[in-house]
C-alpha cells in the first residue's frame, strides 16, 4: 500500500496557489513529507492503544467498525524481521528500526526481556532474579561511528543490544537472535527535472511514494499544509490546516 507522492504534492500546490499564497519547492515538500510520514506512523501506535482499550472496555464493534484491526493494517506494512548475531553477548540491531516488537531465539522458543541498564546490577545481585539462558534479558546501547550525516550535522548513531547472560556456556546452543520490529518508513521523494519554479517536471522513475496506508491520505495532506503555512508565512493556511486536523482527531476518538 502506498500514497502517490505526485498526487499529494499537486494537491498541496493547488491549495496554496489558489489565491497566490506562495510556492513549496520539491526539496521543501520532501523534507516536510518525511517528517509528517513519521508523525503519522507514530500517531498510529497511540490510536491503536486507545482503540484496544475501548475494545477491552466493551465498546467494540466488529466488521467495518473494528477500529483496532483498521489501525493495525496501517502499521503492519512496516513489520520486518532480522537475524542478530551475538559476539560475546553483544549484537547490532538493524539500522532501520523504528520500534522493537520482540527479540527471541531464532526458533522463538525463548524470548528476551528488555531491561534498563541501571536495573541490571540489581538483577544480577540475586540468584532469584539473575538472568539465565532460559530467562535471558537485554538492554540497548547507543553508539556513534563519529561520521557526519548527509546534511553535515551530527553523527550516525547505531544501536547494539547487550544480552545477559552472554551465552558463553557451550552446553547451550544460541545461534542467532530474531528481532521483530517496525521499520522506519522510506523517505518520500518527489523527483523532477528542470531547475526553476516554473519548469519543474515530475520524474516518476526517481520518485518514491509515501509508504502510508491510503486511509491516511487526508491526514497527510492536512499536516503537510500546516507546515507549508509556516514556510510561506501564511497564518490562514496554518489555521485552516490546524482546524481540519482537530476535526480528524475528534472523529477518531
């Protein structure tokens, strides 16, 4: 499932140019689109949690009214799984992780419990809570390779997991871990040929559609318009987009 990037860009341009309010360049649109896509994915988790609570409270509706299932369909396309190889209890997580769902032994017969590093010393201090090969735990560690990102700022952090116990006991075969997670959406891109405002021509071959569910198209356009109003310094666009977004949120509650 995807939302056509050209359709979204043309819609946004049509709205802001209706009264000559300004112009949004492809680069600006791509940057805003990336931010909004991440925002909508993140919001889907909160909406799913709220819908599940309502479902558990007895306010559930089946079939077309099954809201938790509808929201889950928005998140499922971002599901991925990857093997993690441990070296002395340390393994590197995939670079496109957005949210970890579960980490387990490859055959899924043992799951690893996530803990805070600050609590690990307390767990290790007692035989009753000390992690074992049957009940392993892990914590995350962020490290930086010292490189500068594509925009010339900051570094490129990566995530490791540290597993306890480190599984050096050869009597227990670990193999790889299986990491199930929600991936970061690929950045949308409206690619073009031409070099001036009046001569941009869409290049479909070099473009990348939004990876969102089609049901998010209205939300996507409204939120992009909100950011666009800031760029073109038009408060009426900001207010209109904010009003529409508030209506959408109220309908989903």
